[in-house]
């Protein structure tokens, strides 16, 4: 939890530095549209592959943040293709995490918990599907941990894939849109959107941390 809070603070400082460079005494220059176009032309087909691969790795490897990758995808490839590449990479990463948990973790859980793991709502395919879908709409919930947890459950792979796909499209489009807006001269709008999203996420993370600390205090 502390690592997530520190990472969030670094990201917010970066956004503030872009929006108000005088506040932190830094001068960060974003590349212009012409530079981005030259990079895209030089990258060729490797560009989308790199975006998808980085998104996949970011989902499987928790410390690597995926939001900057999504912003870069939108800046480079626009709303439609940026969203497409982000969704594809996130979906592949989620399926990889799900597969690892299902193949390596599920047998261990079944040996030690037996049918208890399927008790109550955890045994309902519809409930599990809804939980996965809902979690994808909440940016403060760990994307990779949800994928690993789903792999440990009895949720069918196709349900997990569909719920994940449907849930990640809104956030993916929002981030790609922000990146595209920043590269097309509306950086201030994109920045305020990023600040709002970051503030919402930050408050949620701090609330979760405070609640966890309070619960631990009561138990002790």
C-alpha cells in the first residue's frame, strides 16, 4: 500500500509539473505533433507492438504503471487506435495473470481449502463476472491483483475475458483521449482531467489505507 501511495505521489507531481511548471521550478517540454509523427513513422509496425507489449507487461508486473503507456498510445495513435492498442495490451496482460493464477495457484488453493473456495457468492458465475466487470471501472483497485484473484476462483475464462474487455474500454478511451488532446494543443484540458482522475484515485487509496490501519488497530 505504501508503494502505491508513493507511486501516486510521483505521478501527481509530474502532472502538476506539466500543468504549472513554475510551482515546482521545472521546465518540461512535451514533444509536438510533428515530432510524434516522425517517431511513429520511424517505429513503423513496431510501434503498436511495443505499446501492446508494454501494456501487457504492466498488467502482469504490478510495479510498472500502465497509465503513462495509455497516455502515450493516445498521443501517438489518436483516440481510436490508441484505445484499441491499450485495450488489447491490457486484455492480454489480464489473461496472462489469470492463466498464471489458474495454472499455478488454483491447485494449491483447492488442496488446502477444498470446496470452501466456492462457498456462497464465490461459487456464483454471475456474481464473479459482475465483480470483475465492476472492478475494471474503478481505477484505485489493483488491475493485476483482480486478475490473479479471478484466476484462483472458479470463474470461467470466457466470462473473465468478456467482463475485463467491457470494463477496461471506458478508462482506456479516457486515457487515450487525454494523450491525444495533449498532443493537439489542448494540454490544459487533458491536464485537468488527469488531475481529477488522479485526485479521485488518490482519495480512494488514502481511504483504503486509513480504513486498513483502523481495522488493524481494532484487532490489536
